[in-house]
């Protein structure tokens, strides 16, 4: 890989680490801390999570408008700055938490859609299939960073210090890497096909939208509440922060074996396998309270949800190669809807049963259904 390409991928990975690993997922290890030092209730925890995810939906929806496409690099940069600023402001009064989490979500949605489109297009032009997994591994590194940094900052000054600390570190890294990420991919040399054109393969895209929405519901439940779940188990509470680090490291490094699996099986079959792993393992803490069950659950979560994103985005681009922005935007919008539903359902089940176990079981059940549906309906596409 040339030095310029390496910097480009590193800059993109940093963008995802900040927008997703910090902007969205730093809330997960901070949730039990906020419950302790700020009196955050279970219901309010779900509301804050949904507010962030609703903002993500708004950002992804706005990214579908053609007027934004010519300015996508500038939007990525402003979006990242917005994530850093709103993350730091979470150290302020509780009155601001709800709107701040919403604005963070809007910024994250813009960054994810446009940064993904830029990388997918440039990787396709360069015929570099290894670039997308390197890029998407940034989410995992961001999660791992939050899992390590949050406890360190919390020990210094509670959740307020943690919000400010991770924002400062993110800002410094962003200042160093911002110029590495550019948008210079040549236009795809294919016939234009509108996203709503009644092509035979459009039915595959409809099924892809459906199972990707289901994945959002599945993964967001443990991704939001895993640390809180582990914290509530007395014999395992000391592993709470570590469980989130396992999620991040698995998300960062599992992309490479998944790409090898996709090369052998195809994106569609690899997608079904990833769903199957989620169905089997993410509910492990329901059936066992051993540290091994927590590790299995964390690794299964981190090791699959980024892979599913890579495969879904890749299939979307294969179906509509000249409408990458539109395809990724629509996938992200439906994904956002699934994400919003996840914390709402999980919170209601937790309030009713005084446990997150039913929510984990619900997520595993939906993953099992998605495994079957994916196996039947999704096929790899031959790019025109």
C-alpha cells in the first residue's frame, strides 16, 4: 500500500473511531457510572440511547439529499468536530444530555454514510478489497479506546471527567489525522441505475434492507447495555469494563478473517454465518454467569456486527454501483430505525422483569430468524 493510501485509510479509521467508537459507544461503559454518580434511571438510560440513535437516523436521512453529496468531505470534517464538542459538553448539566446525545447522533450519521461511501468508491476504483475492513476496524478501535479510557478517567473524576477526557483525546487525534482523509475517487465507470429503478436485483436490496434493520435491533441491545448487565452480576462486576474492551478488540481484528471467509463463501453466505454466531452467543450471559460466558458474548458481538456492516454495505454497492451514497444512506436509515427500537424494547423488558436477560433472549431470537432469512433471500451480485 502506498503511503498516501495508508494515510487515507488511517484517517478514515480514525473518523469512524471518533464518530462511532466515541460518539455512540462511549456511552456504554459510562452508563453504569452515570447511574451511580448522577442517579441516571433505567428508563432515562434508554431515552438517552434512543435520542442518540434517533439523531443518527436524522443524519443518515439528510445524507440522502443530493445537495449534500458534493460537500461530503466537508460534512465529514464538521461532523467529527461536532462529535468531539458535544461529547465534551456531556459533562455539563443533565438538562443538556438529551439534546446533546441527539446532535452527536446526527453528526455520527453524516460521518458514517459519507466516509463509508468515500472509502468504498476509492477501494473499488483501486481494486483494493482490503481497504474496507481496515477502514471499518476503526469502530472497534474506538470501542476498545472507550473501554480503556473511561475507567481511567472515571477513577480521576467520575463520569464528568470521563466525558471531557475522551473528548480531548479524540480532538487531539482528529487534529493530527484530519488531512489524511480526502475525497478523490474517480466516478464509477458504469451505467447509472437509480436506486428505485425496477431492476431484477432490487428485490435482493429490499431483503438486504430488512435483515440489516433486524441486525440493528439485535446488536444494539448488548452494545448499549452489556457493561450495565455485567455490572449488575456481583460475581462478574469486576469484568464489566474489560468486557467492553473485548468487544472493541474483536470488532477491530475480526474484520480480516471475515474478509477471507467472504472470499471463500461470498458476502451473502458470510453474512448468514455472522448472524448465526450472534444468535448462538450474544445471550450467553443469560445461561451462565461465568467469566467465559461474558467473553464469548463480547467477542461474538464485536466479532460480527462490523462484519455484517461491511458485507451489507458491500452488497449494497454491488447492487447499485453508481449510487453508493444512496444505497449506503438507505441501509443506514433502516439500520437507525432498528437501533432506536432496540433500547426501547430492552428498557421496557428490563423494567418489567427487573433484568436485561429477556432483552438478550429477544435479540438472539431475532438474529436466529435473520440467519434463516439471509440464507434464503440474499445472493451475491455481479457488478456491472
